[in-house]
């Protein structure tokens, strides 16, 4: 099955999913959107009010800021895949609970497998925890980790920068590292395949 078809099938499954309590209060599930061959995959935390209304990720104020950040590095949102660790809005925009994140884990795993992005960017601490465990976002933001031939980068959620203006410059600077990371990822893709390292390799950014 082609990647596009896999993503379409996943979207159908997610739209009627009842694996956790979040389905009871949702208006629309939010599977995610973007091209099946996207080089970059952005993973946020969960849909908010506007996302629940429209069934699309990052369409509120944080989404507008994300689009501005992408434009600053010469990208448009239709070139990247955007999704969340949970596919339905937590009531009142509360934090997603562990069992809710776990209920959506297989969906996210299948999206990653279908798209096979060169770079995964986590936005916020809940998506960061999915890949970086108990690491502190203040310590690792903007740094790339090589895992199984793919670059993983943790960044602050765009909403955090809107709520804390002092973070805006940090978020912008982290985004400006992406073009270089895209080049690195492309070079790795062209290189001869090698066995993945026993431990993730930390790549400090300049």
C-alpha cells in the first residue's frame, strides 16, 4: 500500500476511534496533514479549540506562528507533515493524560512509518517525551539526535512563545537550524547504509 493510501486509511480509523475517553467530547478528530513524502514531520501535543472545530492541526494562533516560522526558513506548511501525539482535543485544552497518549501511540507510529521523514521535530514537552524520555526541553531544545538514521529535534511549542514572549527568540533561532539539518539528513540518505549506533548520537548545533 502506498504511503498516501496508508495515511488516508489512518485518517479514517482516527475519525471514528474510541480507544480513549477523548472521543466522547471531540467535535472532530485531528489525524494530521501534509504530504506523504514530507522530509520534515512536526509533532505537537494535542488539538485545541480551533483544531477541534476544523479537524486540522495547528490552525489557531500557534498555527499561524508556526507558518511564520516555516516561512522564515523558506518553507510553506504544505511541504511538511503536521500532527499531534493525541488526535482528539483534551477537554478545556488540559494536558493529555498518559493513557490517552498511549491510546494514540500506534497511530503516530504508523504515520512515521508511512512518511519516513528525514527529520522529526517535537513541539512541546509531551511530544518530546515520546522520543527523548525524561529530558528537559530547556536543556536539549534545538539539538539534533541521530536515532536509527533519522534526526530528532526537540523544540518549544509555538504556543509557549506566544504565552512567554521571552521564548520567541529561542524558538526562532531553533527553527533557523533546520535548513542545515535538512542538508545533513539528505547527505545521510545518500550515504551507504550503516548499522544504527548502540546509543543515540548527540549532534551539537552551531
